[in-house]
C-alpha cells in the first residue's frame, strides 16, 4: 500500500502486525512501546522524522483502547493519572530544552545513548531481582501473591514525607500521600523521558510501584491513561511540524486495537510480581536496540 | 487443552480474530483509500488543521475499534474472561 504523505510503499499487514505486537505489550505492561515500533518502522524504510511522530499518533490510539479496557477492569486511577500529567509535561519540556542546550555545544548523541542503556539495564536488573524476591516471599512466607513487593521499605520512607497538601488515592489503595511526592516522581520521569527522547513508560511504571506504592495492575492502567494524554499532546506538536503520517498510524491502530485488548485482559491472569518479572525483559530489549542503533545497525535519530 | 471451557474460549477467540480481520481488510480498502488523497492534500496545504484532524481521527478510530472488539467479545462470550 502506498502512503503518499511519507512517500513510501509498505505492506499494511506488516504495519498492522507491528501494531498488534506493540498493542499486546502496551496492554499488558502499560508502556507506549515506542522502543519496539520505532526501529521496526525505520527498518521498513519510513523516514526517521515520520517514525517518531507517527509512532506517537499510533501510541495514542493504542493506549485509548488499552486504558478503556483497564478502566473496565478497575485498573485506572484517573486522579493519580491527571496529577502525574502535571509533573510529567513540564519535566518533558525542561528535559527537551536541556538536550537542545547541550546539543548546541556539541554532539551528545553517544552520551545520551549510553545514559539510556545504563538506565534501562538498571531498571531491568532491579525489576527482575525484586520480582524474583517477591515471588520467593510469596512461596516461603505466604504473602498475598497479588501484590507482594520485596521493596516496601522505600515506599514507606517516601510516604513519611508529609509536606501538605496531603491527598488520598482510594483507587490505588493509598490513604495519605503528599502531593509533592507525586509531582516530584512524575517530574523526574518526565525529565528523564525528555532528556532521553522517549515516552517514559519504562521509567514511570516501576517508579509508580516502588516509590508511590501503587499496585502493579493499577500502575499499568494508570500509566496507559497518562500515555493517552502525553502521546496525544506529542501527536499534535509533531503533526504541526509535519512529522505525522496519520494513514500509517491508522493502519497500525487496526492491529493495535485487538492486541491492546488481549494484553489488558491477560493481566487478570497474572499476579503483580509475575507481571513485573515479565516487564523486566522489556528494558533489556530496549537497551539492546539502543546499542544496535549506537553501533549503526539500526540507523541514527 | 483438556478443559472444554478453555477449548471453547480459544475457538471463540479465533472466530473473533477472523471476524475482526475481515472487518479490518474492508476498512483498509474502503476508508483508508478514500482518506488517502484528501489527507495528503490537507498535509500539503494546512498543517495546523491536519495535525488536529490527525489526532481526532486516531481517537475516533480507537473508540470505534474498541467498541467493535468489545461487541464481538461479548457476542462470543469472551467478555467472561474478565
């Protein structure tokens, strides 16, 4: 099928297949999936500027489907999602400006790439270690399998920070937490996402669980809700720069819709630690793809 | 796959995929081909309108497809998975 906006001919079944795969991962893990869809689109000849914008557009649609399904399952904390947007958006903006400033002083792509790989490897290693430990606790101490976390000490420390206003998040089972903690965590994830040039689901989902103490299933659904807003915002800003092929995004969306539904429903069959253990594979995959890109195998930005 | 309930659900799921695939193929050839030229013209002439229309189309498609898949899932009893 010929896509006149990007001026490329791509098999629509392949695009729908990529959408399905990314939708499945997004529905299950609550991530945007740009780390996977981007390189795949680039490999089939989509120009890099269109890869970023079109991926954001497709991510918006896929996240709407998955977030609606998670909402039906009771996995979305809308209040938390909206509060996190307040920290994420300025974080992304400041992160992007830091990069602009640094780029004017020289080529920093390699430095960002290495930082990205280090962060991904740290998240993947930590999540794998923690979820394996939580699964062990479930076996040996008969902890509640649904939400066993082997890292609760840090969550308790974070909750001790009591600077007003103190709010409650019943949908996440949080009785009292300082608004500043939520804004700080979301700003940090936004800042990292802006500096690294990614959506941030990789970073946000584990931080929601380990720092805020949000149950894994709710963290997945709430992250998707936030992705809808941030990716939607990104679609318009990239669209204004002429970086979005909406036809391609619509084709990808057809596959993503069914993948996201399956992914979201599948979370019902797995306990929190198991989801986190599966999730830990994603940062390693992302790190491998970045290393390949740094080595020139997958092309540059 | 000894459990007949699981077997029936997998069967229903494959039927859902087949129905969905047929709908998507029809969608490719009717809607997307019709939209191709007007969207390309808009991309060249008015990028601001194009950007907002792109978001509206993505949202509309997502809501529509979510409703279609939910309807088929309900029709085939797959919503009981929830």
